[in-house]
């Protein structure tokens, strides 16, 4: 069952009126146990994550990110944007995925953001801001001191001193901001060059990256109110676009096209996001009945289910089964059918479809969690044991999945294992970003666990965790 809510909050950075606000928002979000703790509305989906992993893997290898060091995470926001906060994650908006017409456009965005990670740009900007904060504080102290002195002395000389203090404050801030923005522009240009280098190394075109930036070129001249957040967080310039154009068009792979099979997966992703995130009426308008392609049928099946009404479940399941018959080796159509059944409370009926989905995608931790979810409601001891095994195995590959910890806690509570249940609940809250509740349950668990055991130590880490500021 895809972890995609029907509605989602607006991302505050999309409403920021200043480029610098977008920069600072990215820089001052402290590293957290889960990006949800940073207020980012993330979504999880096995099909989309597998596709993005296929997009990113060659780029990450070319950039020198080995061993799963970097993860692509999906932010539930309809604006076109992507960003990095640290050296371990590339965040891509659902708006980017839905607006990008080709895989190459998304791959170009990932390549650019990988350039930021490889260049250590976030760490460099943090260091620059820390240095500038000290300078700004000194400027502020001097300016306020001058204004206080002017206020005490009074007279025309006092007024001049106060005005000088205000000028010092404004001038100092202006110099600091100009320096910060200049460094940001330099980093953007460097990320462009690195991105093209990674694309060339993987024999892919830079056209998608070029098309993306050219799409937003005209927005530089719009007011902040009408600018896309992508423009504010990735400042453009004529010179920068000219350099990017030269780099992209001189690559021997500029004319390289995405394979049709990859384009189909991309179109299925866009259709799925439309079905789950948009109003059913919008989906039917975007994918009318006259459109008989597989992606269009995918989107309409989801929209039909969420539209509701008599026979909605049966019709949606029938749509899913039709796609399964035509594509019996595609795991995510089985997952779709199971999702419809589980959302309708038919957990047991979803089990066969999820077993087949997992058989076709055996390395998917999210499908394991879905199968465990459909089994854990059963009173059958064997089914609950299987659910525990599936959840524990999923957490080996996806150790920050709060939902998996919560399901595991539910099974342990049913089995009367309160210590294990409290420990898993603590982990669930921790990775969901609720540190206070996580520490409460960790303390409860510690009282029941053997001191020094692996589980006791995990809970001790939660108890002693202090969010960075």
C-alpha cells in the first residue's frame, strides 16, 4: 500500500519571498533522525522509489557515492523543486516528478544536486554563514553602540552619530548578503559542471538538465510572488545558462534518448502520483477515457477508487486485474489491487496479491511491510510470526521506517511482549520525529530490558539524543 496521503500541507519554502530565505531554510534545518522531523512531508512508495533508485544509481556511482550513502527522498509538494540538506539525501518534489516529461529531466536534476553533495556545498555554506554571523553580530554591536551614543549625546552631532549607526547596520548586512549570494551562485555553476560530468560519464544526455533550467529562465525577471521556488533556490543567470548550454551540447551523448521501457515507467509514475495526489475530477480530465494507454488506465483506476460510490472498489479492482493480465510480471499492479482491498478493510483478501508482488520484487522492503500489515491483524499465530519476520527483514534494508516499527510493536503487544513492544514504539516515534514520545517509551522499555543488551543500548541512544540547533 503506497504511503501517500490524500492531502498534504503546503511547503513553506515555496512561499518564501526571498532567495536568501530559501537558502537559509535549507541550511538551518538541523540534521534529524528522520526528515519528517524537519517538517518535510515525505511520501514512500515502492514503485517510485525503485524507479528513482534506477535513475540515481549510475549518477551516484559516477559521483563517487558508494554503498548506498545517498538516498533520493520524495517531498510531497506540487512545486517544481529539488534540494540537498546534507551529504546523505537528495530531496525531490512530487511536482518535479509530475512536471518532468522525460526520465532525463529528473536524472539531470539528480545529477545537479549530486554536484552539490560532491562539492561539499552545504558544509561550505554553513561555515560561511557561521563566519558571517560573527561578522554580522560585530556590525550590529557597533551600529547599535553608535546609535546609543548618539541618543545619549543628543543635538545635531548625536543625530549624525545615530544615522551613522543605522548606515553601518544596513551597509554591513548588505555586504554580507552579497557575499553569501555570490558564493551560492558560484556553487550552482559548479554543480552544473559536475552534473554534466556525471551524465557524460554514464553516457546520458545533458539535455534534460538544460531544458529544466531554460524552462525557468524567464522567471528571474518575475516578482518573488510569481517565481517558482526552483528559481529562488537555484539562482539563474544568462552567463550560467550559456555555460551550461555549451557543456551540454558539446557532449557526445547530447542526442541520446531515454529507452522506451524507462519512459513507460516514468509515465506510470506520473500517472500514479496524479491518481493518488490529485482530485479524481482532475485525474479524469488529465487522463480521459479516450486515452487508452497503460499510464492513463493506471491513473483512472486509482481515481475511480477514490471517487467512491457504489461499486467503486469492484470497478477499481477490475481495472487493476485487467492491467495484471496484460503485464503479469509487473509487481506494482498486484500491489495496487492489494492497496484497494486494504484501504477497504479487506486485509486477508489482499494477502495473495501482495505475496505475488513480493515474489516479483523480492528486495522491496516496503512491499514486505505491506504484506506484514495485511497479516498482523490476523489472530493466527503463524500469520503473526510471519509478519514479525517480514518486518524485521524489512528493517535490515530500511532501518528508518517508522511505520514498520509501529506494526512490529502492535504484534509484540498482541503477543504480550511489552518490553519489545515499548522498544519498537520508541523507535517508531523517533523516526517519525516525535523525540519526546520516543524518549518516554524508551525509558519504559529500558526498565524491562537487560542492561547492556543491544535493544537496551538502542533505547539508551534515544534517551540521550539531543536535537542539534
